[in-house]
């Protein structure tokens, strides 16, 4: 890079000399160029915006454009004496004043005397006042007189980072341009150009670190690059940049967020240890983590995150991969924990512990079940359409059989018997997994048998649902009904029995005798009827749902905030 004793800082060496070179302020360049092309150039401009975004550079380019010997065109030639003098700061017709140090009324009076005269050898006398908000009130008043009746040959260009400190009388006489923070991709692009010209070997990710250090200011980014080059020479490693600029390696952030998402507490603590070892400020690290999680959240929340996030394309892709399909709510909850930790760290003398606690908590968070999903489940349940694991019949309440496929024949029966109990659940019939029954002929599968009945003769099926399968053998089915129920009466009807017998023969392919028995209701050891089983499944499922609701973070938070408890669960 520097081959002599004199090293010119990059910000000066690569100061933009044309509108085309001005990165990130295209809206300003275009308007100014249009004004020049159409010959409607205002006599006073106000350039506002953060430091290092190109306000003074633009003022100089504008001055050159107006005074260039090649004529007023929308780019200066940069080779004529006028252009060269302005670049060097030696033009006798362009005055560059620092408002911070020349802020008195005498300075402005001198200036006013000065601009009375015609330019010596250019078109305009151009006054550039940087940090114009620093002028004293008297100086502003003196300036205002000139601004009210400006000589034809004078142009003012004011620059400020704090336009709200300017008197409205000044503001109203200027054409105002708001300079933006330069976006990260634009800064990286410019840094890449410069690195190539300086024959510096540096990775894109290292350039991104440098650019981020500038926080939207091109000048600060270039200063950071100066610093890196001074330390590393022409070959720059990512690690050096991280150490030098005190920026956490992005890979470490990625590693930590991955550890949090996968609940890997070991990796979480190791990551923090690593950060601590390089002597990084814990609070600042926490803030970088916050930004990182915020980026992930934006990526998972909007279709076009690139319009919101100030990130290089490669970084965006990387973050997309990290965010995966993580629900935004899950990221948001972790972000909340980190933000809370940040405010705690402001006062604590053990910031590492706080960030460790926050990240461990974040790693151990249970995934969010959207409350709507729970409500939907409850609705389905109420409609009787939820499949719950089915228990074997014979043993009543034995553990569920291993996952057997469930199929559904949802045919609500409308032709129910007249003496149907009003509390009876709608007859949506489930086939019960075959594996849940002891192996044998078709009759041993009580659930399938009742389903078959329901399909053939809903009226018969709905009665059988209340029967307990006492015996199922080849050619014989014994069904018990509670002695005090009217299902027993209905089932003892001769016509009913003969109908069931013929349907049973159809079902199994053998002649089958149906025997109806009266049993004690709730008697120990009696297999459950389908209706009883549904009821018990429903109760069990409601218990599970209640537990799910109770453990839902939103509910927990609500209980914590309002100090309530769950009394009932309703779906609406
Ligand atoms: Zn020129």
C-alpha cells in the first residue's frame, strides 16, 4: 500500500470526485444533476445527515461542477485548473468554512464583505459552511441578510449533522437534501474496490466486519480499514480484523444461536467462555447477540428481509440458513430474554453470569404451541373427530398398543333409535387398530364389528356402541348391556337380535349366534363399551389439553402477570 514515508488516509485518497463515485446518496446526486442540467440551481443548499456520509464531498463536487472550465455539466472534469484547485482546497473562489471554529458574527461579516466581489476567474463564489448549526445567533442573523438578497454570483452550501438546531429563517431559504446512512452492501462494495486498488488480500466477511464498524458512515468505515491495514499489512485475516476492531466473529454468534435453538447448554456455555477469553466486553457482546436474533426474527417474519435488514447478500443467505424454519414466536421469546439481560447488565458487576443465565434459559425454552392450534384441537375434540390413542378392549385400561394406523369413517348417524339418550355423543365411528385386539377371527375385533354395523344399519350400530363385548368366539358373540339401561331392552328385542345375527354372518362369513346379557353397570373387569371408551378417551384428552394449556408460555405469562389460575378451558 504505502510505498513512501507519507501515508494518505484512505478516506482522503478515495474521496469521491464525481457524483458517480458518491456511494449511497443516489437520490441527492440525481436531483442535483437534474437541477444543473435544467439550469435551475438554487442559491443555497442545506446538506443534512450523519457524519461521514458524503455531505462535504458532495459540496465539493457541486462546487467543481459549477465552476469547471469545461462548462456547467452534471459531472466535473476533474482535470481543469478550477477543478484541481477545488480538490486541493486552494481555489480563491471557493471558501470552505468550519462552522465550529468560525462561528462568530465577525467571521460572517468578513464573509459578507468577501462575497461582494465578483469571482476572480470562475463563474461563482461558493461558500461551503460545514457544521453550520454551530454558528452563533448573531452570525446567523448576519448570514440571513445575505441569504435574503444573494448576489447572482454567489452560491451557499451548508452542511450539518443537526438541522434541528438551525433557525427556521435559514432553513426556509435553503434547498434541503437529507443524506442517508450508507447501506452495508454499498460500503462493502466500495471497500472491495479500494482493497483491490490497494492490492490488499481480505475476505468478504472481514470487509463486512470493517464496514459494520463504520455504522453507515463511509468515512468511519474507511478509517477502520486504515486501522486494519496499518496492523496487518497487505494480507488481512478474519481473526485479525475481529481482534483489532473488537467485533465478535459472526461465526461465534451463529454458533451460539444454533446452540440455543438446539437446546445444547454445553455449547452455549463454551461459546460464552470463548467470547470472554478474547476479552470482549460482555454487554457489547449481548447487544450483538440481540442484533443477531433480531435479524433472524426479521428473516422469519417477512417475505423480503433484504428491504429491512442492512446486510450483505452473503450474510443474509447465511442467516436464512440459520433461521431455518424456526417459528418467529420462538425467536421472539429468546430475543426478549436477551433484551432483559441487557438492561440487567447495565447495573450488574457480573455481566458474564447474566448473559449465561439468559442464554441457558433461552436454550431450555419449550417450543411454542400457537394458542390457535390448541383452540383448533379443542374444537375438533368437541366435534368428536379427534383420534386419540385407542386402548385394548379386553383389558379395559391397559397401555395403548404400538402405533397402529387409524382410519376414520365419519358418518354421523342421524337415524338414531327413538330412545336414544340425549347425552349420547354423536356417533362418529372410529375403527380401532387391529393390533389392539388379540389375534383371531374377525369377531374378535369389536371396534371393527361395531363400525361395520354402523355403516350397514346405523340404528343397530348406535345401540351396540353401548354394549360391552363379553365374549367373541367363532360363531358366538356375547354382548352385555347395563341392567338399568334402555339399551338392554332395545337389544333384547328379537328382531334386533336376528338383524345383528345376519349382519354378523355377513361380517365374519360364518353363522353367528348373538347372545345379549344383562350386566351390572361399572362392574369391575367388564370390558368398556365403545361409548364408555370414547367418554374416557375424551376425558383423558381434555386432561392432556389442560396440561398443554397450563404449560403454554402465554398462559403462564398471563398467570404470572395477573396472578390467576385456570378454572376452565373453553373454545370459542
Ligand atoms: Zn473542470
